[in-house]
């Protein structure tokens, strides 16, 4: 359970680093567009070469992040925070070269702060607040001011009176102030649009993440409740196996003595009945061994690798010994021509046989049941279908997920244990009613990654 939690944490950190890589690409693209627009569109004289060097440095960091995502080394929160700090210093360098705190896109400091608050622990968010606030304050005093846009001076070769010259200068300064005001308004508008889109994006993604976590918690609670029931049933099974062991042993001894006292040539009918009794005792012993395996043996201890076709034949033969008169239609449809292997567990075999028994009891004798098996490189899908009345609507949603007290519809503890066993082995069980009538149980099981 702890290793699973660690794996989930590592996966989440790697996903956060991937999102940071994507967002940095968007930031680089936006910065390139703004620099080109300012220099070549608005004719603002900016230190072009230093700006491109800063952009190149940020791009190199992003290339490193791309290569980092290709490795299998674990990603930590400290590593993500370090990359965000590098982004903050890159933003500071760009703002220093373009007016510092007077730059209308100074709001860009909010982006790494928002990302830190969403992705990392609360303490990292406060560290980012201190860093961005300190750098913002520094840019208020230390920066390269934005170049002023000189008004168009009158032609020096033309002569104007002092009053005319003063009026023209006032007009040009008014045009200059208006241009700066419009540029500032545009910067604030762009900042609002970009921030609104980013916040909306993160809110939507965060809502999706919360919903996924709620689903995972609900599944975890459901699995915990099911495991508690399985543990309780396992305890009862162990107790029943202990209590039944002695009586079965006594019956087996008495049966053997009766066979010795009543020879087969003199009492053929009695000997035949004793043979049936002996077979039933052996069947009970086999069931007790399965109960013991279900109570606590590990997968590797209670099963071994086996060819899938041989395993299916073994399961069908065991079920035939229980219900020799039941009709079975057998369908095999492999998608790949490989010698697939599976872990042949006693508990898995018992689960499939139990589902076959339920199907045979629900289906009319003349129609029987159907057994479909198909597989690919990774999984095998087994479908067991009957032609009975189907699953009741009130039971179809939770059949197999919890014990059913009544056996009126043929759904009880056996199906619950089968469902739990298959789920424990990494498989899935899907129960539904067929459109043509009857119920269908679809079992999906993992195969061993052994290809011959």
C-alpha cells in the first residue's frame, strides 16, 4: 500500500513537471511575440540582443526539462520549485531590460506564484511570495527605463513664430502622452486576458483533479469494505475448515471400513453407493483446501504458470466432474497466435467453476450455457452466458460487489468471493443481461508477459 502511494506521488510530480514544461513553452512564445511586436511593430527601441539572450537561456532550460522527462529518475517537489525559481529570474531579467516595475506586464510575477500554490506544498508558495516580492521591489529602483518616444520636431529649416512653435510642441507632447497611455492600457488589457485564461484553465484542471481524487477515494473505500467482508468470510472459512476436518476424516475411515466388510461381488449396490460417498468426501476435502488457500496464501504460493489452453481445459474438466449432465457450448477465439500463460491459482479455478455452476443452475437444461474465451498479448477475456431469466434489476448494479443474503436468484456469497478473488489478481468482472435473454459474466484476467 505504501509503495502504491509512493508511485502515485511520483506520477503526480512528473505530471506537474510536464505541465511546467508546456507552460514555459507558452511563456517563451508569448515573450517572442511581445518583443517582435514592440520592436518592429511599435518601433520601441529596446535592448534587442540582451533580450534574445535571455529568451535563449530560458529555452535551454526548457530543453533540459524535456530531456529530464525522458529519464526514469524520480521527480521531487524541490526540483520543480528550483525550475520555477529559474523562471522567476528569467522573467526578472526581461523586466529589468524593459522598464522594470513601470512595464505594464509586471503582473507576470503572479504566474509562477499561482503555479507554485497549485502544484507544491504550502511552504513553497510562501517562499515564492518572498522571492517575487523582493524582486518586484528591486525592479522599482534598478532597471533600464523604457525609451521615450520622441515627438516629431518641426522642420528646423522652416521658420515659425514662437507662438506657433509652442503650439506645435504642446500638440506633439499630447500625442506622446496619448501614445504612452494607449500602450499602457493595451498592456493591462493583455495582462487581464492572459491571467483570466490561465486562471480559468487551472481552475478547470484542478476541478478535474479533485473529481478524479474523489473517484479514487470512493473506490478505495469500496475496496476497503469489500476486503473487510472477505477477511470476515476468510475467518469463517478457516473456522469451518477446522471444524469439518475431523468429521470428514471420520466419514472417510468408516467408508473405507464398510468397503472392506462388504465386498463388491456380494454387495454391488452398496459398494456403488459407498463409492459415491467416497467421491463426495474427496470433493469436500478439495473444497476445504481451496478455502484454506483463500484464507491467506499468496498468489505465487497457491498457483503456478500454466499454458492458458491447458488451464481452460483443466477448469472445464473439473466443472464437468461436478455437473456431468450440463450442456456447454465452447468457443475459443484467440486474437494472436502465441502460447499464452496464466497463473493457475486454486482460488481462481474455484471462482470460475462457481460462476459456471451459477450459470448452469439459472439456465434451462435443454439450452445449457456458453463459454467464450479470447485473448491478446496482455489479457484474456472469458464470457460465461446462461439463458435463464437474467439478473434482477435491483441486483445488477452491486451483484458480486457485496454478499447477497437471499439465494433466490442464484447470487450469494460464492459470487462475491469470486468477484473479490478475480479483482485481487488484477482482473475485472462485468455482469450484464444479454439482449436476447439470460445473464452474461465477463471476466478479464492479466496474462504473463512470456512470449514463445
